[in-house]
C-alpha cells in the first residue's frame, strides 16, 4: 500500500469513468468495504501497476501479471469464482497478483500465486480467488535487493 496526496487523488477521481472502474463486489480480503478500484499503469514501472481504491486515497496495491514473472503459472480458477464473474472467456480475463514488501526483510518483494485477482475485462468485475492447487506458492519471493556491503 502507498499513500497518494489528496490533490492528486482528487485529480484522479475527476478522470475516472465507468469504463475504467473495476468493481470487486466482495471487496478484497481485509478490505470488505473497498469495492471500486482503478488500475493505473505507468510505462516506466512495467511490469508493475497500481490498483488504486476509489474510496480511500491512501489505499493502493502494487500488482503485476504473474505470467510475466512465472511463465509456467497455470491457475485453475474454481468454477464458482468464474461463474460469479459471468464466466468470461480466457481472452477477456485478466489475472493479477498483489506484490508486497516483506516487513521483516524490506529488501524483498513477494507475491501470492495462490490468491490472484481475477478480472472480467468485459464487465470490469473482479474478485480475489483462492486456488485449490496445493503445489501453488502462497508466498514467493520475486525480487531481492542485493546488499551494498
């Protein structure tokens, strides 16, 4: 999570349209009242993007496509989750993983491959799902900053 200053957030809200708003009807785990987000992408920050809450200026998540970091990633999204998203075809589905800084080791970035965000690009609805694959990592390091010592 990161903080946005309020004037930048106000400017963002002015530019948001229904065609750019992602709706997570159930919110996200730990944030059940946060249901509307926008995906902000800066070409200089690729392959990362920001999932910014439209309710709380200080709530945003760094996200990325797991396929960029792990080309062999093959999530088996449960049928009931796909049904809740109106069963989008694969080409209309966006899968993202949230990136986090490890508090005990701030030089590491991790992601959770077992609980991706699944977004129907036609309806702009999404949900965080829990994959049934026991072999899938619930947390995996994606980047380690090398010590300067």
